[in-house]
């Protein structure tokens, strides 16, 4: 995603981390096994594409492996839950969050009640949430029979993975893309989304649509806020952790 003086794309945060997570997720996807979930959860919760983080030279991924995030929503088409081919652009013209997930991903499953809640609360903003399940179609349909998903759902296997790649992400699940009414990407949150992050991002999308902030200003605000939220969350978790017995 762009900063004020950038070109049309930027490199994603921590390409090596995403490469490792993508490999783990890929094999879990093919084997339908839940074991790699812990590795996916290890992706930093504060990671966004608003500001790149330099990767040490000895751990940087090769040029061909670096992820490039587009400035705006890519033109992708996936099947809806009823099998109808659906363009992502059909949801344009409003603040939008696109959540990539899979049934075998524990943090993805934990997000669903929050996404239902946020979507209901953001109707007054004319906002929408779209879920993209990169998973076996039969597994997704069985899952949604047990777990209510109150927002539009798109499903894809290889084409779902291609959609994730179009965002420069691969299978680093979950990840959530926030875009304004013009389809410009505000940020991509990698890892489990939290309510304070979702609300802050949607508020900045509202500011963009109302002309209160420019895109670079909104990106900077989100990036700073997400880092602060992640830091505070880490402090609270550390304080609540049990003290090891001697």
C-alpha cells in the first residue's frame, strides 16, 4: 500500500514471516489438518501494510518471494455460497472489509462472532464485510451450517489462493483488508482482528469518505494506532500470565 510519495505498490511487512506462514497454511489446506494453526497465530498482531518494516539482510526473502500489496482492490471473482460467480467489485461504492480465512484456522474461527457484530453495528455507515474462505467448498458449507456467518461469503480453493495472492498475501490467515468507497486500500491487518482495531479502521474509512482525512493521513493514523493497541494488548497479556513456580 502506498505512502504519500510511493509508487503504485509497496512491499509487505516481514516477507519471511509470511513465507513461513504461507507454507504451513498451504500444507494444512491440502491435508485438511489443523496442526499448523499455531504457526499462523504467531504472525505479529500489529502487522499492517501501512508502514514497511525493514527485514535484516541475512533473513530477507529473495526478490521473487517478496509480497507486493496493491493500492486498490484487485479485480477478482469467486463463487458465492450458492455457487454464483461473484465479483469483489460488486461490493464497491461503500466502506469495505474483506476477511480471508479458512475452516482449519483457529484465529479465523474466533473472529467470526466479532465480524457479525461489527457488520451489524456498521450498517449505519453503509459498510460491508465480505468473507473469503480459501478452503474446500464442502468443508465451508458444512462449517456455516453450525456457525452463523451474517455477511456475504465467497469460497475458493485454488482460485481462493489466487485471490489472496492478488492482495500480495498468500495464505497468511487470517488477514483483513480495509478499503474505502473508492476501493483504495487503507490497510491490511495480518493476524486475528480485534474489536478496537476494526472500529478504528472503519472510523478512518468514514473520515476518508467524508473528506476529513487524506489517504496518507488515514494510513498513518491506522498504522500508529494498531501498533499502540498491539503493545497495550501484549502488556495486558503479560500481566495476566501466571507466575512460574520455582
